[in-house]
């Protein structure tokens, strides 16, 4: 996600490192590179020009603060402008009384609109609401059936009327309006507080499509209209958004397929061109892969700074809180077992693809590239670790110190891995155990220090690759001893 843009911008900022101050000459040089990076990311030309002009105005004459290098100061300026470009955003859905709140979803065929209806329904369920879906796309083959299946997967009812489904161009005039109107009545009768309308799409915008959508809008007056855009389509998505907005006066945008190799043009251009905010991002195929859009978090990710706030928020939603409480109690006693280790791996998998999780951790994206990890490598490694764990017996899981040579060979054979991978698995467990014990033994000051390291991307302070392992006493962290220092004579 936006990896190419992140790499190019990082190169620009590295080029400014070591300069004594930001001169107009080196600022203009950096701005040229930023402009090129944004244009290559398929950002609208006018948006790029306005953005770089604002960065230039804010950068010229800026003295480098003593605690910052010129590259770091430029990052701060670009970050502020990115946040201004994409925000502010209010992702709240405003619910009406009496219910149901009607949300109309529109978009071109292939944008992921029907799947996004299911994702939004699941999101609303997680917030304590009782949504319902309505199949108003009567022309696309199997669209009604697709929504019915998605409704079953999410666990929400779907209103459909197969008698009104017909081949493209043969749907009776007013049929979609009739389905939506009947769905509203059904939602009232069964006590659903939100109704999501899955309307028709086309491969391109045409008068027939827009006429049907305008008719639904004018007769039923939905409370919110969201446009679903394929983030991979770049400027085409932005042009579509402009056309839909002119016809329907949309309330917000949902960008899908953001887990793919998108260049970012639609995200950075859509709000400026349409004047409408990006409300949600689809970040995967599964129905729980819908994120509320945060401009500050996205700006941090684009600049390679991670998004700790977004990661913590998602973890709070998706982690088993009872399990976390049980683990916290064990850590206070200095206990962390192989079972706990595997349990934490299972919790982390709930956050989605590891490439996404790693991108939200400050500094980890660059580290992964340095050690040559490719897409899916982390997931594959986790599968092999699970196989190793499953090949152990109960006694070995309880007491890993029992794993001598013969036991390791037996486990490797049962898991279908090499013997050295069993050793690597045990080393990873031991590192995690040391880290967890360190956290469990911290006082408040130690935990504040840990948060500071995480926010700054200081991997050395966290005992991550590239820095010393953290050791702990009851009082918290201890720095790694410098063995080159001479001992003082007594």
C-alpha cells in the first residue's frame, strides 16, 4: 500500500540530511522530487501543484530547530500538508429517529460495492447497531445472490425481490425504487435501525444508470450517500467521483482494494476534486477489512512513520480482552509460556495481513526491506511455527527446556520443516518471553519509556533487530552494558 510513494519521499528527505539549514535552493530541489513522486503516484496535477506550492511557502525561511535535522523538518512540513490535504474527516454515521437510517451505496461495476455493503454492515454490527441489506442491483448477473450470501456471512437480513431481476436493459422502470421502498418498510417491521441499499453499477457512467440512481435519491431521500471507488483505478476513480457527486451530491467516499499495490492517486486527489471526504478504506477481501479513515494516520504511513494510534485502536477492537487480561496477570508474575506465545500470534493474525501491521509500526517497514522479507513471508513463517508447536507433546510445551536433539528431530519431521527451524522457533519464543517479562516487571516510568520508544520508531530501545535486547530488574529497563568500558579501580 503506497510503498512506492513512501520510498520516493524517504529518498527526498534523506537527501536533505546533514544540511545546516533549509536554503531556497535545496528546498526547490526537494520540492521537484516530491512533485515527481506524487505525479508518478497518479495524483491529480492541480492537486500536486497546490500541495507543493504550500510546502514551498511553509519551508522557505524555516530555520532548522536544534533538535531537528533539515530532512526531519521537511518531513514535518510535508506531514502537516498531507493531513490538510486529506482531512479533516468525520467518519461518524449520523443516525435518525425514528429509524431506519437509510444509506445508499453507489459506484461503478467492479469497484467492490456489494462486498463493501457487507463490510459496512459488519462494521455497524460491531458498534451495536442492527443493520439490514437491500438488493437493489437488479441488472448485474448474480448481484442479488451475492448480497444474500454476504448477508448470511455477516449475520444480517437481506431484503430481495427476485421477481424484479432482469437482464441488462430489461429491468422495469421504477423497479429499483420499489425494492428500496419495500426494504424500508421491512426494516421498520423487523426493528432494524440501519438499511444499506446496494444499488446498480455499470462498467462506465451512462444516462440510464444515473437516471435510476437519481430516481432512488429523489423519491426515497436516503440519509447518507456513499460512493465506492476502486483505489487501483487512480485518476479514473477521481473522475468517476466527480461525475457521481454532480448528479447525486454524495456525502462521503469509500476507497476499496487499498491492500493492493495502489499508487495513492485516488486517495490524495479525491477529497480535493470532489470536496467530499474519504470516510472508510477497504483494506482486504475479508468482511472485517474496513477501516475508518484517519488523515493523520495515513500521512504517517505515507511518510514511513507508522501509525501506532491506528494499530492500538484496531487491536482494542479485535483482540480478545479476556485473554489479554489473563496474560497481563501472568506477566505481572513473570510468567510467559509457549501456549501464551502461540495465543499472541493468533491474536495478531486478527489484525489482518502482516504487511499492513508492519507498516503501522514505526521503523519496521524499512527494517523488513533491509532483511529481504517479501509479501506473505511473515504469514508463511507463522504457519510453520504453528506446525512446529502442534508437533510437540504436552510435556514439551510446558517445559521447552526438554527439547534436546532427538526431540527436535522428531518435532521437525512431524512439522515438515528442517531441524534448524525448530531452533529458530525456540529462539523467537525466548526473545518474546524476555520482552514480555520486561514489560510485566516495569513500573509506570518504564512503561512510559516503552511508549516513547515505540512512537519514535527506536527499535534499539525496544530490543528489536538492530539493537540490544532489553534486560530488566524489578525497577524496569536496564541498558545493555558497554563491555569496552574499563572498570574503575577501587
